[in-house]
């Protein structure tokens, strides 16, 4: 997972999407990660997006 520690907290509190070459939608898609409930220091994959 890319390093997002330099991001602004209000931009990443609800989740982030990264471009992905191997996701459900191929090279034009994104993978989405959300903060883990109860442990905001851990992030979990939550799906793919076009």
C-alpha cells in the first residue's frame, strides 16, 4: 500500500482510492481502502471502483 502519512487528515479520514492495474476494472480502476473501525491506524481493502 502506498504511504499516505503525508496526506491531510481531513482528506483521508473516510478512506482513499488508489489507481490499480490488477483490480476488477483493470488499469482504469481503483482499489479503495477504509480505516479499520476501532483502530484508525490500520486500513482494510473495501472494494474496487471503476
